[in-house]
C-alpha cells in the first residue's frame, strides 16, 4: 500500500475534494482519459458519491495492475497572517482522504499520497499564489499534452505525471 508501493501499469491520479474531483488515468505511461466529477448534496453525501466513483474505477481496472495517486492535504495560511484559514475545509478534506485510504486498504489497492509541493516541483509548477500555481499547472498540461484542462483536471494530470517521472528514480515515498 503506501509503504514503497510498486507503480503499476495503470495509474489513476486524483485531485480529490468534496465538491469537484479531477482525475487522470494513465495506462502504460500514456494519458488515456481525464476529467472531473462534480458532487451534489451535503458534504458527507458528496464523500459517499466520491467513494462510489473510486470504487467503480477500481472495479473497471481490477484486472490491471493499478495504483491510485492522491494529493495530500495541507492547512492553508492566510497571506500576511499567522492564522490558519479554512480549518473546516481542512477537516473535510481529511475526512475525504481517510475514506479513500480506508477503501484502498480494504480492497488491497496500491496507493501513493503525494504532497502538492512534491508534484509541483517535479512538473516545475511555480507561482506565488494558489491561483498562480493552478494556472501554471494548466499551462504545463497544455504545453506537455496539448490539451486544455480545468484546474482540477490539470492538477490530477500533473500528479500522475509526477508518478511517471519519479517511478524510475530512487524516490522516498514516505
């Protein structure tokens, strides 16, 4: 599972959230599909919808050797302040991550949790603000893959690209 996982021939990368989740599916190193899913209802209902979506993807690719790559969560800071912003959002994203990790563990699916700073470094995504980094990820995807992607899709594609570019390196997965 998360301890030094083998990167398999199918990588499903997620920029997971409770409202909109971006995804990218790489097969044998090639980007085969990407998109995003919007969830409706109370946030706990949206988490169940996300879990169902992931469970369907696992079912679809169960015959393949499969690795999920998900973005790690981080508590955001208010620029120019020492106060943390959006503690409630952080808690909700922690709930999402916990549900996904439980599902992967229950179904014996390999997974990797990737900090945003790590995949951004691999893809050379720079920017001062969150918005700058989101735009830079979209530009990276456009320049690398020749496609126009939403912010959530671009982040998922970059997470998958990070896994592909890092899999042959002596990489510390912790």
